[in-house]
């Protein structure tokens, strides 16, 4: 394995019965195809939801997630099992710079794309730096108290957006709560793969309920299916050119810090599950994710990040073969060539999407707290207490700093504030 750029992926027929499949191993090809499709389904809910919340074309987002995953796969030499999908860390800032009020496509998406590209460039540079000097400096500047606070802030900062989107009228508000209930029922009362797809299946249940109440009973704005009927089955995704505006680039570029934290946690988790130390590929993983984000933003796609949903699938199946993710990427690219698929996604009502957003943004906030719990962050230490407390309020309150002609929004202020405050208070 060490003598070649890519692993040789030794075939394991005994793994079909439930054995562990290492990153440099594989199942027979039919089983590999099924596993790749499962990973696409696992990430589907989130990687479609994120572009919808920002007004991106979901078809293009799926397509670029496949392209980005293949780029990542090549850059890490097939050594790190990972799927790249739409990052939620961009949502608040993209909405801020583009003025998107939803639903439908974002007419001012070009400005956000310039910022996403800038973020990808910063992320790539961090990756090259890690390749040169290692990851110790990242772990020193971003201990669990900082990463947990930053992740939690993403969810808290987005919470007002989710709530405002469903409070225009009483029907939408009640429908959003019904959507939350649908997701909750799937999360608690199901098992196995159905439970892992709680967002997607909960959304489908709420979608059917909305159609029955509106198109059937006439209680609200009905779903218009005419766009689905008129859409072609096959077609090239609609690309969009970026617009490079300095203030938007300065606002979105700091998201690179959040992506670093996400990718760092992903690789640490996979290393623990596989029993293989993947730290030596950390820099290449950052570069791969950064370049994938640049390429995606260059044609109208979302910023990309490693997906936790796929970690869950690996944990359940114990199949860590990196080839699975290359196969999953190919499936995603094929889906991106179906305009009818995109038209169906765009019919999702605002109330249903808002209800799902409430759940997703809440889960993001709680996942930040989970980082604290799993790493046993000591909140009897006043330094940790102050760093977490200030970061949460800066982000949740959307504290904005105007620096010259630039405006650094709540997530950016909270991220840099957490890093700087922790560094200063650690000098005691």
C-alpha cells in the first residue's frame, strides 16, 4: 500500500457476512455499488436541504457534491473515506450577502459564489500549511471548547431565519410544527437505516401531509406540480458565474475555520473507528476539501464539507472502503443530470422546509455541546466558561463588527472571537 499513490483495495468476500472492511479493502463489486448508493441516500437530505435554504439549484448542488468528492478522493490518494456535501456553515452568511428571502432560486447568488471561492482558497492554503508543519498548531488554537462553541453558534445564528420563514401565517406555523413532529417520530420510533434517514423521511411525510391539507382539503397554498410535469428527465445542470465583491468575500472567507474544525473532527472520528492513524493525510484532506469548494463555487455550487451522515453509515456497516465514496460520487453526478429531479425538490413548501430547518439547526447547535461532553470540557475552569459563554452570545445575537468598509457578521465574529479569546486567556 505504501509503494503506490492509491491503495490496491484487496477484495474481501468474508466481509459480506459482517466483517470490518478497511479503507484499503473492498467488497465484491455488486455489494460495493449498493453501499455507494446507500451513502448517497444518507447524505441526500442534508446536501439538498442546505442549497434550498440558500436559494441554490439543488440539481447543481448534488452534481458538484459528486465532483467534489471525486476531487477529494484523488487528492488524498484514496486514503481517507469521506463524502463531501453542502456545508450548513455558509447558510447565514450567504443569506446575508445575497439578501435572499426565499423560496425558490437566489437571484443574487453570484455575490455569494465569490465569497465561497475565497473561503475555499483560504481553506486550501491552511491545508498546505498543515502539510508543511503538521496539525499541532490547529489543535492548540482550536481546542474542544472553541470548536464546540463555534459549531453550536452556527445553529443558534440560523435559528431566527428558520422561525421567521414559517410565521407569515397561522397555517404555515402549524405545518412547521407538524413537520418537526414527523421528523421526531421517525427519529424515536424507527430503527436501522430508516432512523438514520430521519430528516429525509420526516420531510417526505410532512410533504405528503401538506399536499393532503392544501391540494386536497384547500386549507393553504397548494403545491404547483406543473413545473415537474414540464421538466425534462435529462439535462445539463444550470451553471452560474461568480461575482467577486470584496466585502462579501471578506464576510464568507472566515467560514474556512469552521470547515477546518469539521474536517479535523471527521478524520479523528474515522481514525478511531478504523484503528488507523489518518493524521498524516490531514493536510491533503484540507486541500482536497478546499479545492472542491473552489471548483463548486466557480460554477454555481455550494461550499463543501465532509459529511457526518456518512460517518454514521460507516459506523453501522463497518465498511470503510474509500472506493465506496467514489461510487457514491458517480451516483450523485448522475442525479445531477435530471432536471425533473430538481423540479420535484423545488416544490417543497416553505412551511415544510422551515420545519425541517428548525430541527436541523437545533441539531447543529446540540452537536456543538456534544463536542464538549465527548471531550470532557471542564466548565469549572473560568477560561472555558468565558470562551463558551461569549462565543454563544456573539453568534446567537448576530454581533456584527464593521472594519473599514467590511462587515464581519455573527458567525465570523464568534469564530474569531473564540480563537482569540482562548489564546489570550490561555496565557495565564
